[in-house]
């Protein structure tokens, strides 16, 4: 309450319900939460109050004896053109309006009676963007794509949204969180939900268990890929923020063995890439994509032992986790960087390596890949300019794939993929693995260029690449 007095921006809320006790208790509870409130029991009374003061938010019942809540909403939005006044609709069950249609009409929030006053207060804080009772601890928050978040009807976690750099609670653990509500925030431009670190750890645990179920359940392939994609993103979010514990690594590696098997059951790479939802050029999406492409390359070469597959997938996923500590805000292509930016950026393989080598049981192949993923066949890469003979075969696969993903404009377009591969073949032949390039032509179902036809793949011959 204090903050609002000081700032002089105490927000005004009007509560309308024909049950006076309910109107009063909602108003009192909001007052205790630091809002200035008035309440009334009919639409006419509410309109009178609105002619005397300006309200930031109106909370209205839907079913009332004379004019009802929907009529009131239309009067406010259409006749009075109060576009900036937010509106929350309260409704009992079976009152002829669905949550979705309320949101579609432009209602900001929707609560079903009976509701918890605490939930309503959280809702109001979010709508009015007040950080009252915002999260006060010093815990770290971990983000999860809002549309990917695996949601039960009752939330297993305290779910937060980030508003003006504050973390505001959307739903408390054990309380209802409806998908329509979440989707409504997505439509308003919220891309992520956030969990505290203890909840995030439990969220990973849930995904680890889920990987066991997914393995034996006859799920649609696209759904499986989406789960794999989401799991990978969760892991890279966790790795970006702190090092992965030995215990967690053990569980994650096991789940990757489950997930990579199912990720490879499908045939058309374009279908799969399209199902990696929300693919954009942010760091973790890029890593997931490289990780996934590395799996398909290994699959094509028949290097398909689950342990190899999970190693290459995890290695590709974790290569860039050190970027955060050397250049957190940098988000451009290597060729567009200034010399200073390049110097910082070139330290990231070493940083990632240091972060990952703290995991006690980490396989050495993963360490090689992380350290060498920017080294190239011509000995001109960074950080060490290692000659080709010193590069681990897994590193060369991952290096070539990162180059490919960096350069391709549209992964879902066959033409764009073909142009990128052709370009790499013309200009980067000495830098990347030619076998990986050839494999990409084949797996993307693009005719292999003449000059690559005679190149043997590691599957055709026992020697490594
Ligand atoms: Fe990198």
C-alpha cells in the first residue's frame, strides 16, 4: 500500500455485484492489497459512479436482475468508449458464456464463482501491472515457452509472468490455471512463463518421468518431437543459468536416450523441423535444431547406439551455454561483429567447457565437442586453431551443422536449404566436413551434387570421418 501512496498512483477499482456481501468482500480484500475501491450492486449505480470518478479496473458479476454484466461491458466499451478501463467478469457456472468467448469479446480476465480472493488479487495485480506482493525472494527465475508449458488443470507450480521486469504470480501451486487464461496472455504478447528454481527442478523431473511414458506410449510422432524439443529447451535453459549437477546430468542423459529414439522414428525432415514449434534464431532454439540435425546425421550413418545418440544430442545442445557469461546481450552473426565483440565471443567455447567439465561423469566426447565446436578443418577456428587431425569427429559434425544453421534463412524451405548447402559447398569446402554436407543433401531429400557423389560416408566405410 505504501508504495502506491508514495508514487501517488493508487489504482481505482470498481466492484459490481448484486450480492452486496460479495461486492463488499471483494472490495475490502483489494483495499487490503493496496487499491482504492468502491462497490455497488447495479449497473445503473455503477454508471453513476463512473460519471464521477475514473476507474482503472471494473470487476463485474455477469448475472444481475436488471442490466447484466455483459450489457454493462458493451456499454462501457462501445457507448462510453472506455478503452483503457480493464474489465474482469465474475460468473457462476453454466451462465451461458464460455471463458474463451469472454476473452474473445475483449474481457481482460474471467473468474468463476466461487473463487479464491487471493487468486483474484493476483489477477488484478497482473492486469494493473502492479508489483504488489510480487515475488520478493532472491531466487532465480527460469523461463519456459508459454505455448509449450506442460500444464495440468491444477497448477503444480507457482507460475509467474514477467511484467515490467517484475515477476508477477499468475497462479499459485495447487490452484486452477486454465489453458484459455494462459493463451489469453500469449495473445497479449507474453512469450514465456517463469518458475522459481525449485519448481523448475521439479518441472525437469516431471519431464524425465514423462520420457519413460512417451517411450512406450503410441503417441503421434509430431507430438513426440514437440516433447523432445521442449525437453531440450528446458535443459538448455537450466544449463544457461547454472551448471548442471551430477545427479541431474544422470537423469537427463537417461531421458535423452529415450527421447532420441523416438525423435528418429520419422522420415520427412521438413515435417519434423516444422514441428519444432516456434523455431526462431534465438540461442536455445538454434542449439535444439543443431542437436536434432546431429541426430539425423548419426542416424543416417547408422551410429545409432542410444548412448552415442544422447551424447551428440546433449553436446550440441550445450555448446553455447558459455556465451551468456562472455557476451550476454550479443545476438548477431559472427561476420557482423566488431573486432572487440569477436574477441569476447571467441572465448565462449572455453567458458562452456569450464562450465560443463564441472559435471563429474560427463563423457569426454561431450567435452571435446563443446571445446571444439568452432574449430575448423583448415586449422583457422577458435579458440585454439586446432588442425584437422586433432578434431574429434563429433566436433566436426557439430561445427558443420552450426555453420549450416547460422547461414540458412528458412529451414522449412527446401530451396533455402539447397541454396545454403550449395553455398557452403562452393565456399567452405575446406572448413567443414564434406561428409556432413553430403548427408544433409540426402536427409533433406535434395539431389546430391555431382562432385559429392563419390564421397564416401562413414556408413559406407569403417573409417571415421
Ligand atoms: Fe558456439
